């Protein structure tokens, strides 16, 4: 079977499929349109939800970071007072030796 015969078979099959009633075509287009509108509504809802939740998540992240910094600074202060080296600076120089 060559390409022309295959193309003719596809054309006849397509013509047979197009002979459906006008009512079924209209119903099909309406269903497709409703599905598209429904999908757009879901997309818009998810977009609005993300716009509302992103600032909330950022606020919580900032609060957590602030608490962790406070805990770290308090831990540093406690460790420095325990060792008695608060405010002490150790100076030195780095010597690079090549073997």
C-alpha cells in the first residue's frame, strides 16, 4: 500500500467522522469550553493562594532565623563568661613554611 492509498483511506475515515449531528458538535464544544473555564479557575485559585502564602512563609522564616541568632548569641555569651575570656583578643601572625 502506498502513501496515496493510505491518505485516501484517512480522508474517507475523516469524512465519516464529520457526519455527526450538529447538536453533538455543539455539545462537544460546550463541554470543551466548560472544562477550559474550570481549569482556568483552578489555576487562578492556586495563583492567589500562593500570593497569600508566600509572605506568610517568609515571615515565619524570618522569625525562625531571628530566634536562632538570639540563641546562638546567648550561647556564645554563656561560653565566653564561663571561660573568663570575655573581651580578650588573641593576636598572632601566620608564617608560611615551604618544605
